[in-house]
């Protein structure tokens, strides 16, 4: 690490703090506050969840644009304005009185998400840390991994003590006071002197990458992977209980997933640091369908379900890093923001659609057995497509 980059090492913990606050306030808190909002707005759970899905869809649609902006001018302006928008939208959310208002506010939050969360932060780190981008991205995800750990209990405590409207106001102030100053201090745009052989072959631009078959294989693979994770995230407790596991044991198994995600990221930066992101990704991709197979174990075999939680969590934790580092590894860093944004757009759509898709599968297959079988098949398909990326790259 050169002297100039070393001086910017403060960016990792600083951006890490913004990711904890950003993911916590705009992503995880809603799961806790949905119930009181649903009651006070006199609407249904599906309508409330729909507003949240709209935000994720908008975030995904804007991810390519956000990445391209950072490629051109750096992250200071985009992430700073995004944080101001997040604070304004959360303050408006505290005062929403109708379903229409709820959807409009969450549409605005979707725009803020695209400008401030992982995708934009990864693009900034890739510019600043040059060839050390992988270590920087991994370190950032270690911070982000604690967002749910901090904000689920914090949101519940604030809601119980102050109410859901006041909780959203507190989170608006938190974004304004903690995240905005950090984003306003981000370094100016740093031109990327990429020495990748792929860039030397003229494959740095988004337009060039979009002409490569490998890009579509890779994007489909990580999208299917994200779809399965998203579907499982909402339905895991119900699936475990459908297997005959008591609610208390199901909660304990589910509670293991978060720490296992962090463990996966630690393993990636230690054991996996000598491997390419692609090879690490192959292992992480296959861990997911293999973990889901373990859910068919007899409910007395709780140790097997603990192994499931470990494999599932490690896979998810590692794939967050792989999705951030692989575009630079395969296509260079010069147009990283735009390329990673283009890859991230369908992933965000999959994350938004996953829980609803699993609900449809549950109704169509008349239970979670059929749902699990379909999700395993989707996970296997994603893993196969990911493995095929290497063959496609060699042909180019």
C-alpha cells in the first residue's frame, strides 16, 4: 500500500459506519416497524411489503447510473446527496398518513439506497485503493455484516419506547449527523491506472463488457443465487418449523446465520486471500444448494441444522464480497462502477422478488417441501452458470 493510499485507510472504518447506519435504517429496520405501520395505516402486510419491494427495484434500476457517475466524478457528490435524500425520506416516512404516501417515500428511499449502500461504496474503494481493492471491500463488508445485529434490537427498543414514527425521525437524524459528514469528506475522483491485461485488450468500457457472453452468464448466476437467499431470508423460520423444529430452536438456528456471514468474510480475507475471487465464488455458490439439502434432515438431528446455518451463512457472507470484487477482477477497474452496477441491477430485482416468489411456490406446491426443491434447483443452476463463466472467458 503506497503512502497516499495509506493516508486514506480511514475510509474503510468510516464507510463501514455509514454502511451499518444505511443498511440498518433503510433495509433492516422496516422488518421490525412493518407491523405497527400496517396497523396505523389500516392496510395489509402485502401492501406494506410492496412499498419496500418498490424501493429495492428502484435501487436496482439506478445502480448502473450510480456506478457510472462514480466512475466519472467520484463518490463525494453522489453519496453526499444520497445521504441527504435518505435523511429527508426517513423524516417524511415518520409523517406518512396514507398508502400512496408510503409508496412515494419508499420510492425516494430506493434512490437513496442506490447512491449510498454497498454498490457505491465498493466503487469508491476500488478507485481509492487500486490493486488493493479486494482487501478494502472485504474489510468494509465486515462492518456491514453487523447492521442487522445492531439495528434489529435497536429498532425494537426505540419503537417500544418512542413509537414507530419517532424511530424513523431518529434514523433520519442519524443519517444526517453520522453519514453525511463522512460522505462529504470522500476524496475527489481518482483516475484508475488499471494494468489489467483485459483493459490492455480494450475491454474496460461498459459497452465492451456488455458484448461479452461471460458477463451474462455471471450476472445470471449471481442473480439466481441472490434470489434463493432472498426467498430464504423471509421464509426460513417457517421452513424450519414446518420440518417439526420448535420455534425456540428455529430462532436459535436462524440467529447463527448472521455471525456465520461475518465468519465467511473473515475466511475470505484469510484462508481465501491467495485464491482468485472467481475460485472463492465457485465454492460459495455450491455451498448454498448443499446447505438447503440439509433441511431435509430429521428434526431430531439439530446438529445437522446447525451445519446448515453455518454453510448458508458463510456462503451468503462470501458472495457479498465476490459480487463486489469479481467485476474488477474479470473486467478491470476503469469502468468498475458502471459494470458492477449493471451486474447489481438484476440482483436487486431478485432480492426484491425473492420473498414473493417463495410465497407463490409455497401456494403452488402446497407446502415448503416443493418450495425447497425448486430453490435447490435454482441454486444448482446458478452454480453451474457461474462455473461456465470461466469457459466463456477463455473463449474470448
